[in-house]
C-alpha cells in the first residue's frame, strides 16, 4: 500500500494531506489545490486507535454493539479531527449543522441530532427553489476575519452528501427545537454562546480550546442568532425567513 500526498483547500486554507488509502484521496477530489499548504496532517496508528476507541465508547453508551470499522474509515475520521484541530490557528472553526445560502447569504441550522435540521434545510430548498443552494448538510466550517464570518462547505457533508465546495457570508445561525407551532425569536448573546459552544468541534488541547472560545465570541458578537420552534410543516421555512428579515430590518 503506497502513501498518498496532496493538497486541498478548505475554508480558504490550503492543507497538506498524507494518507494511506485511495478512497480518502478521492474523498477530497472537489477540494484539491496546487497552493502551498499552511500545515500538513498525517494520521498515525495512535490517531486511528483514538478514533476507534471513541466510536466504541459511543456505542457502549448507546447500548449498541461495537462495529468493526475499516482502517480507511478510521483514517478518514482521523483526518477530520486533525484538520479541525489545526484550523482554529487559521481563524476557522468546524461546526455541526446544516448550512445553505439564500440569495447569496449563508444560514446555518443547528440542533441536537434527530431534531430536524436537515429536514428544515430541505423545506428552504423546496420553498425558495433556485434562490437556495446547499453549502453543507453536516459539518460546515466558519472562517472568522475582520470582514466578518463566512460559512464554507467541507467534504464531510452528511449521509445524503448534500453540499459542495462553495461559501457565503454568514447571515444567521438558527437553533431548532420541536414545537407544535412555528415561531422564531432572536437569541441574546448570553444564550447564543452556549448554543454555539455545544455545536463546535472541541479540542483536547487547552491552547486550541482558548483559540476556539475566542473565535466563538467573535461569531456571537458578529452574527445574529435565533431560536426556531418548528413542526414538520414546510411553512416553517417561511416563518423562519420572514422572522429573520423582519428582525434585521428593524
């Protein structure tokens, strides 16, 4: 098995990758770059073992049988973690959420798994048609700069593989919860920060976590947050969008 070395560009950052499996090189096909890498990641045996142990702990906590994952799959997840851990030094955070653009502006829906963020994103695509484009349905990245916050697609785009190598200036982050009726309201910074903290990649490094928290504070200060109570009616998309526009135009 030959090692593979190539460069990708994710969230505006050129990244060198060294990996062992062809499927992982193909995984990054839409993000290949010929720019000089800002940093390079190369999973080792300890990284694959750490990923396996993490999956095993999750299975045990959820009462499921442990899965025999392939080494290529473990390597892919190790690459994900190594990249996410290095990106805060570049002003970039990896977030769990469903991100799309509408009229060129970015929106992220975030919630606990199974709440319906992907379903709500689909309602927006169905409601707004060609005005709407999927950025990433699982793990978008946020780049924080003096110009503001931009949301980017990544190769880790969910089980339905929705999204692409595109970006948009981030307009709002919407926290979803189930409700019988559709309603939306702004979230104050004191409530927005823990929402963001719970959905952003957390590092094992104390120094990296300090960078992450600093970037999160800048996002909370620069991006509008909302709490959306929604049911499984497509009307939720219009309620959310109208409520955001009304709030921003005040």
